C-alpha cells in the first residue's frame, strides 16, 4: 500500500508514495566508523523516481528487467561487471570512471537482492498513482499508461538525472532491448535458467 506523504526528492512532491523502507545494507565497502552517508539505494522515494524514469523511456517491460535496470541506475559502476553486447561494450570505460568506494556495493548480488522490497513498493506506488497499468503489474509486467504523463517538474528532474549519468544512461536503457533471460545471464545477478530466484 501507499500512503500520503509530503516528502520531496529532486524538488518534487510525490504526494502518495511508498511506506518508508530501510535498506538492509549488510556490508559497507570501507571502515567508516560512526560516519553516516546518504545513498539513493536506501531512499524509497528515490526508488520511485528511478522507476518512473525507467517507464518514461521503456513503455513495456518485465518487472525483473526493471529491477535489473534500476540496480544499474543506482550503482552505475557495477556495469563494469556485466557482459556487454558488442554494441554496448564501449561503455565499460565510463562505468569504471564512476567507481567510488563509498557508493559501490561490496557485494553486488547481496545489494541487488536487498533492493527488491523497495522496488516492489515503488511499482505498487506507480500503479496506485495511475502511472502504470495495475492489471499488467499483477502479471509481472510494467506498462506505462498511454494517457498518463508525469508532472513537468518531475520530467525535468528525470532529464537532469539521466544527463548526470552521461553516456551510461544510453547503456543502461539499452539493456532494456535485451531479452530478459539474456539480461539475467549477462548481469549474473539473477538465475536465468530456472526463472525467479
């Protein structure tokens, strides 16, 4: 379920949004003592924002594919580990440039699995807001409703977010063109032979 919230991210008031979820970060990549740092992977509202960005670029995709794309949006340096297709391999060097010991997961598979509850809440939130088709979501598909458009301020924030990713934005969205089974295999983050994890 979603509930009303006045919180803002990227200068946008999301109105109805997700229940707050704590991202269970099990291993920090560096000994930080008592220092606390913000990370979008732990921000439920940012997950809604990223999922909105995905459906704005890809009108119809499987939920598992959206999960994988979302992971690379929040951890773009992890693209170094994916087996790119020939057309996308040129982006690997850009992923390396995004490496940051304070932002990259020490265990990508664990971080990917930990994101799932927040991702599920995010797409339910989008369905509740009428941005995606709730009937198709029940079948594991995410489909942007044709008559729905996001608020202008949110659209501008999405454009700024993708611009900040630079060339990696093209690479990450390009993953959506792959078949789901192939994307699972190339990422190494999901079982591709037997369906769901």
